[in-house]
C-alpha cells in the first residue's frame, strides 16, 4: 500500500463516513447542515486527492482502487441515511438505482480488466455529470433546512431523480460499450 498525501485524503474520506452518520442522527437542529458540511468536506477530499496525485506525481494502483471505493461508500451511506429519514418509494427507488449501478459497473470494470479491456469502460463525461448532480443532490437533502426561504429539499429531490436517470443512461452506455468490445473479440 502506497502511503502518500492523495491516499491519506482518500482514507480521510472513508473515515468521515461514520462521522456523517453520527452527526446526521444527532437530536439537534444543526445536524442536517453539519452532516451536509462533512459530506461536502469529504467531496472536496475526492477532488483534492485526484488533483494532488496528478500534480505531485503520486498516482498509484492502490489509490486508483481505493478512490472509487471511498466514493461509492460515501454515496451509499448518505443515500441509506436519506431513505431512512425521509422514506418514500421514489427516494428508495432512486437510491437503489444509484447504488445498484455502482455495483454493476464496478463488476463490469473488473470483468473487463480480466479480459484486458478495462479502458473500454473508463469514466465518461456523462458519468461526471451524473456524479456532480448526485453529490449536489445528496448535499441538499442532507442539509434539511431552507436557505433564504428556498426549499432545498425539493431541489435536492429533483437533482437526485435526474441523477438516477443519468445513472441508468450511463450504465446502458457502459454495458453497450462492453458488449461491443466482447462481441468484437
């Protein structure tokens, strides 16, 4: 295991997950904004670890493995919190789609790597848009309070449902690319 600043930031992101959970369930009025702030800090470490890994020349195979794992753990934990607190079939369905897609695409990438075709299921620009919508949505939903009279909850739900739709679309694209590659081989 390579221990460098980018990998330490990734480990920090993983360590922040239990803190998000604990703060989210605190019986205080500021638990929503505080858990959203910790989630945002964790999201910032995601950007920063990638930036520093490239800038400092500290990319590693371990970091390339751990970074997406940390992201998926963070998103899955937050979605479970939101479904538990807010309930509802649409929110649960969106969470299942997002978490299920991450599991399916991770398995697809692993399988494609085994057959020497990992580059054919690399992160796409659609995936980055999906991730951005998802992260902003989760932040807004964790926040749980209006800001300047605006209902962030509704905006968060709209963004989360959009992220779920983009999730399905990007999964279809990944699967089609993988199937083309397998059929050609």
